[in-house]
C-alpha cells in the first residue's frame, strides 16, 4: 500500500439489484506525474471497473500490461499490483462473486484481472464525457440504469442468494455443510452451482471473506490482539490465522499491522492509504 491523495465514495444499489451488487463506488486518486504501484488485497467480492484519465496497468510476469476500460477484477486469492500515474478516476460495480458473470452473461472465470469483450464497453464513451464535464452523479446514473436493465434479464438464483446471505452473515466462518443447509441444498449441488457461477468453490470464497475481516480489523486497529482476533473470527488458533493471512496477503498479520501503523503515522489529513474496502 502506498499513500496518495484520494477521494472515495460508495453508493447503495437499487433494491432490485441488491441480490447481485454490493455497491457502486467512485474513486479519484492523484498519483502525480511518475508511475506508482499500488496493491489490491483480496476480499470477498468481484469488481467491474471503468477508469478514466491516468494510465492504468497491471503487473504481469515482471512487466506492465495495460488495462482496458472496463475490466473485471475477479475474486482474488493473492495481492495484485496495479500501476498508474496522474489523476485516475474510477467507477466500480462491486458484485458478489457468484453473480458477476451471470449479470454480464459471461462464462465464469477464475482469473484475477479479466479482460473481456462485452456490450457494456459501449458505456465507456458516455461515461468519459460525463467525467470530463465533472458530472460524476450523471455517470453513476448511467451505470445504475445499465445494470437495472441487465438485471431484469437475470433471475436471482434463490439457492445462491441464500448461500450468499449465510456466508456474509457468518463473515465466512461457516462450514460448507452449514451453507448448504441454509440454501436448502445438498453440498454437492451447491458446490456445482457455485463453481459454475463464480469459477470458485464455496470454501474459496468463505476463506477470502474471513481473511477480509482480519485485514479490515488490523487496518482500523493495528494493535488488535491476534489470539483474540483468531478466536473471534473463527480460526482454530493464532497460528491458523497467520497461515491463512499470509496465504492471501503474502505477509503475516503482525507484519501487516506494523506496516499499517507506520503508514498511519506518516500520513494525515486527506491523505489515505489505497486499500480496497
């Protein structure tokens, strides 16, 4: 994580889309003239991302690959490094990983950053004009209307919806059998439908959700007792928490907390560390 001057806002979706979309969001980051890396850590969501202004690239096999707009940032199981410069504006659609591909009518994929061809790309020119005219609210209205129209073509899968509710309420700390029971399905049927819709297993998504709870807690309160946090979030013990945290972040929770504390001491005012919430 690096510190940049950033503006970030989140907006609830219309009721008709709440089964598929967690929120819409807008971010404006001023990176300056020199290209800067920033890290995106895993969480329990998939994002459809439109970007405007500053060049945006992803670190790929030791080089930088340009990211078109829009692209999908799928469910991550390890950090992703992006690179940008100048003023970058982003409009994102935060989706549940089991709904994002159905919402777009695409086959599921397990990739982190997913570059795709889709009619939604036609929105880019309309949104660009709005952003150039500093009409962010108008741009978001276009995006919401697009998904209201698209969502009307996609019926909510009640099994996946019920499974998702159970997972979110437990913050991932629930066995697959418990999720299947909440969804009124067998484990086998749930796993098959989940993999088909998201490209991931139920356990994959639950694990990232639980990691997200730890990451958010340590970001807000870096002095949190790790043994107590492990118990609270549902890990077997502190060692289990540490193994899983390192699996998803590449670092230990103690090291993450120390780094967070240093960055919070180093920044103030309207400067914030870029971290996906």
